[in-house]
């Protein structure tokens, strides 16, 4: 995490504590503007970290037996799952990423395990061996939406834990209260992205099975 970003978060947190109870419009606007920039930077950082973890998982060596078992289980699950089912599964996996501290570990594990699953499927279908793992994330519509959703959740989780650590107990309640609305908006955006991605993924999988 770049030191400059961390310093901005700390400065912004201190300013929030100072202006709490003093409804100065210019200060509030300035704080929200700084926080927006911080959220964008954190989003880009975690987008990179999620992609890296996915790539590491996709480079894993999987035995044929394990890969075959995983592929059969995956296909069996997908046969009984529709777009709503995919959305619910992804959304429930994403919510823990908003948890301060734990969410980062959980999110990177999800990225790694998803990449590992990709490696397992590739092991059983030699014809797909030329596909680059990251192309699933960046070149498919549902992959991009899911990546954006996960990165938003991870950045929110990090911002919360950093705010808690860097503020005195007397200021934590005020600072966290200021983040409630932005985080609820982020959860709403994540929900919409994963809902659309779920239907797109379901459509593409069923289309591929029909060929």
C-alpha cells in the first residue's frame, strides 16, 4: 500500500474528527472529495491484488484426479443453477469482504481459489490450455463486473480497518458514521454488478454447453 495513500487516509480521518459537530459546508465538501479520491486509488490497488491472487491460483499444478473431481462437481452444480443462483453465491462470497481486516484475507483467498478452479478445469480440457487465465477476468463481461465488485468490497473493508486503527476511540464513532452512507452505496453497486454478471455468466455457460 503506497505511503501517500495511507497518509491521505490518516489526514482525512483527523479532519473528519475536527469538523464533527461543525457543519461547515466547504470542509465537508473537501473531505468527501478527498475520500472519493482515496476510494478510487484503493479500488485500483485491490483490483491489481485480486488479479494477482487469481493468476497465482491459476498457475497451480492440479493432479488429474483432483481436477476431474472438481470439474464434475462444478458441472453438476451449474446444471442446477440459474442466474439468480450464481448471483446469490457470488454476493454471499462478497459480503465478508466488507468486514474490516478479515475481508482482505477472505477476498484474496476467493481470488486464489477461483484461479485454482480455473486451473483444475483447464487440466481436464486440453483444448483450453492456450487461454490466458486473466482473460477470463478482463475479456469477459461477467468477469469484469465481478472483478469490479470484488475490488470495491475489498477497498471498503481496508478503509474501515485503517480508519479504526488510526483514530482515537472518541473519534471512531464519528468517523465510521460518516462512512455508513458511502459503504451502503458501494454494497448497492456490488449487488447490481453481481446480479447482471450472474445472468450473463449463466447465459454464456448454457450457450457453450449447447454447442
